[in-house]
C-alpha cells in the first residue's frame, strides 16, 4: 500500500492510500509538498535525487524552493503583497524574506508541515514592510519574532542583511529605513543569531550549491540615491528604495534560481549580467514595474519557470504585466502565489497548491492596454484596460474620480456597439469595472445615436 503524506511521521497529514503506485503519484502531484511512501515508510515519489557539488567534491540532496502562498482579505494583515521563500534539501534550510506578518505565519505552517526543524540562514532583500514580517496592528518585524518563537531551531543560524555599502545620508527616504535596519539586526543579535552584511559577490554554501549576494556595494548604489521615479515611472520627492534590494542567486550544477527583491529599472541596468542563464526567476517587485530594462529582460526571458510573489490584490488592471508578458512570449511557465497558492520547485519541475489554475496564459484577459490620452468615446467594440491612476487621469471621458474615488485607479473596460439601421442610430455602451477585492463597482455610459449624445456615467455596486 502506498500512502501520500507530508512526512512519514505525520500520519494525520495522510490524504490517500493506494495499491497502485501511479494513482498515488497522481495524488501527490495534485497536492504541493506531499510524498508517496511505501509500506516501510520509504519515500518512493518524488525521488530525492543527488547532485554533484564540484565545490565540495561530494554529493548532496537536490535543493527545493517554495514561494509561500498569498491570501487576500479585508483584514489588513492578510494583504497578499509580500515575498517569503523557503529553500531546503533535507540537510540545509534557509529563508529569503519574511513577507508580511500573515505570510510569515503561513511560512511557519509550511516549515512545520515539511518537517523542517532547523534553519541555517535567513536572507533579507530590503527593509520594506512586505519583506520584514510587519503586522499592521502590531510592530515592525512581528512575524520574525513569532518565527523565532515557533519552536523551529535557529541555533547557529546567520541573518544576511542587505546594504553593506549604503550611505543613508545621501538619500531622501520615505521611511526611516536606517532605524528599521538597526532594530532588526539588534533583535537578531539578541536572539543569538549572527548578523552578516554580505559584500558584493560574496557566496555562502547552501546544501550542494551556493547563494551569491549582489547589489550591495557603494559602487552599485552610486546612481540610485538621486533616482526618485517610482514603479509607475512617476517622479516623486523620495529616493526609490526598491533599487537598493539585495539580490540573491542560488546556483548548483543543475539550476540557477534568482531572487532579485524589488529592483526596478536602474538596478536592473546595473545588474542585468547576473541573470544570464537563470532557470527560475522570482519576478521582481511583484511585476509592478512599468519599465523593465531591455538587457535585463533579454537575460531572464528564457527562464523555464517564473513566480510572481503576488501584489495586494489580483487586479490585473493595476499591473502592466510587462516582465511577465515578455516571459510568456518566450515560453516561460509563470506561477502566481495568489492564484497558484504555495509554489514549489523541486529542482526539476514546478507544482503548486491550486494545480488546475497554476499557470497564467499569455493573454492577460483584459484586452488591449489603453495608452495615455486615448478617448473612451472613440474606441471600437472590444475589451480594454487601464493600468492605474497615472494612466487613468489622462484618458479622455474617463469616469470622474469624484465618485467616491471608485475609478481613481485602473479598470477593465468593455465597449459594445449596436449599429442599428445606420450610423446615426449607433448605440455604444461603455462598461468599466474596477476589480477591488473588497468593493466592486461598475460604471456605465451610453451613446444614443438618434439623439447624438452621451448619457452621464451611472455607477453601480455589485458583489
């Protein structure tokens, strides 16, 4: 009899028992992280293969990577935007970013479900709240505090912190990141965890592979301080802190797996050469960036897999999907931690919680993206979308933001045309849907050919 469990010891996690191995394999494929065991408790699927580590002259277990699931809720602590990853091979385990507090809790559940009892390394890309385990109603790094108190062993662990080459006095910051850095590093030290700020190109052993750190030197940072353009390419008054994200790249004999943090165009320009030959890409900055540097895109577009640590809600009208759309054209299979759930790469293949809906297709499902200054009234029948406020505010005849701000940002648009018996009797209907996860609104406007005029916008709330 073949049993499908998270671990052999965890009999309560069993989700099936099969006399036919192929049926047990199918069950395991449909449930992320599950293994098929024979009657003696020996794991028979998926097989944990060994890989040669030329740096050690020995062999080790194949590294697995998990991108922890995202969940949307009206509760601020359940916001889906955030990044949290786990790497493990049965002997070595590490964490890259902690997500928000809620995602840290999901990560703790995942670690225990996988039987991971000890963490060797914790890596942080930067000090934004969606990477440091923040809780909206609690404190900075609340999730980290709960992680270290979870019963998982951190004896001998090292915390790899970003920004070894930063000069905080040179930037104009939207938050006191220097104080956040000091507080978190001091907390780690107080718990007996060694704190290291890697230098440019420094590597650490990670099972049978190595993790390389980049984008931390003063030379790399020199051009970032003056950059005040945000991900939407709008110029603001603060230094764009995302570009200071520490890049981590895992390499072994079989795989190159990249974790670029939230880097945007300037940092992509500085670091694109690092991504040559990448097999699995963690999509930078939740795929929010409106510009992707062409040489960076050229390096990553042949990745076999990519994972989006999903943003605040799955409103595609708020996201240009630029990097992802290019990846899809190149044949990359893309997963998303909101629609896919927890995504696991076992060194050869990718699986996810929501097996049937894991892959995004090449069409965003939103129709054509409207460029700035287009006129809604001139659109032919079809499907369209506006990305966000930066674009919406330029679109002619767009619904007024004064309607409670319901269409202040982007929207999905459908234009219907009924020509009747002649052009003068054309009826055109414009439907706009905002896709906010808590409140959803639709705006309707019609052109009545016989009267040669447009009606006023009518707004409807729907569920």
